[in-house]
């Protein structure tokens, strides 16, 4: 490891983050490597890394990989100390084939990306109400997924259950099926019929516990979403679930998105040009936050049933020859513009 300690040298630091260790590389304004440093992924390690960077000279910028995962703590610490932090994507495969793969090499590549300006993304704040919403939504999404799986298992067991249990339960709705099987009193599990009743009772009671858990989480989430985005919730088709997904995608600092076009790109609804020669066309974006994209789709579905403007737009675009799928893509793009304005209004 080499170091230079000229205080007049401006320093740009790149950090390759991991679960237990973070590797930093510093370069000067001309791209010369000033040194590398490995520190633990702890608060003491963050302090050590910052002190090392400041000892090399005036720090201009920190380029941090993985600000949404392993680098979240470091990015939060650096921002709290007044440092400029940009989010760096991992090096592309072609660069790695030419230069190899190691933590110092990746850290140096992050520093060069920050110095060149190719990495300009501002990390999410992760220190406000939206971060609380994100954490609660993780638990809610897990509980909802598990409950959906249990519902499928209940129906599968009923489908293969011995008669007369199958005939008694197959016509019930999910709510009635859960209520009846949860209150059942099965007998000897050595018999296939009674063993099936035991399995149904356990699954039904687990379904009830998850339903109660989801209700508790919604009671925590709804006032947080209302407090964070009242203007967003006033939009037709936007409820607490949809608003929560959009807020988590935008972060505590939605103004980091430079324009509504950047927000549309974040949600995966910005059309990408795919023209060649005399052919002028656009294709659907295949990137972006899929949860936010699904939230926009839900808004469009609601508006298609109850919003007169949306219905009129669909009729006009259908008359012009667009398919329903293409029209929905256009509506999602227009909704992204309206939602971005609400987000910036809530931020102010």
C-alpha cells in the first residue's frame, strides 16, 4: 500500500463494500492512485476510513458501491459528516475481464467513476420516515407471501383429501375454509383422513396468525404513509400500499431525482429509443424498480374502471390503432409525471 500526504491534493475515494470489510482506494485529481485501505464494516471502521481519506488531502467525493445494501451504513455516516457521496455501479464485465477482479481494483474503479462523473447518483437518505416504511414493508411483504402460499396449500390438500372431507370442504370460500378447518378437532393422525384434518388445522391457524400480523403491520404503516405523503395519497388510484411502494423507490430524498424523466426511468416506464437507419421506434424499458412499476400499473387499473379521463384517453388511443397493452404503457408514463409532482410537493 502506498500513500501520498500532500495536503494540496484533492482526493476522490472509491469504496468496495462487503458484509464484514470495506476496501477504499484514493486517487488525486489527475487520476493517480494515492493509496488503498481496508477497514471493518463497523462505525469505528467508518471513522477510520474518513480519517485516512482526510489525511491524504481535501476530500472531494466518495464513490460508494452498494449504498442500498452493504454500503448503506457507510453512506449514511459520510452524509452525516458533510461529505459528498455518489452511488457507484459495479464495474461492467468487459472491464473486469481486462483488469481482473479484486477488492482494491473494484475500489479504484469506483473512485475513477466518481472522478470522471460517470457515477452521479445520489444515495437514498435512509434516515427519515420513508426508511421506517421500508423496514415495515419488508415484514409485510414476507407475511403476505407466506399467507398466499398457505392458501394454495390449503386448496391443494382439500383437492386430494379423502372423502367425505373433500366433498364437504371443496365448495367453501377461502375465508370459510380457514374458519372451519382452524376450529376442527381431528383424531388419530395414523388415519389419512385425520392426518389431513391435522394438516389443514395447522395451516389454517397459521393463515389466521399471518392475517393478524398483516393487520398489525397495516395499522403501523398507514399513519406513516399518510404523514410522509399526503399529496400522493390524494391522487386517484393511490392507496397506502401503492404509496408505500412509490415512497420506498424514491427514498427519503426524492429531490435526488433530477426530473420527472429520471423518476420515470427509476420506475421502468421511460421508453428507450431503439432506432436504426430509417426505422424510428422505441422499446419498453427493462430496468427500474419493479415494485414501483407494479404500483403504477395498479393505479392505471383502478383509473380504467372509475376515471372518465382515463377512459376517454383509452378510447382515443384505441381509435388511433394502439393496443390495450401499448395504451397502458403510455398511461403509466403519464401517471409517473403526476406522481413525481406529488412527491416533490410532499418533500417541500
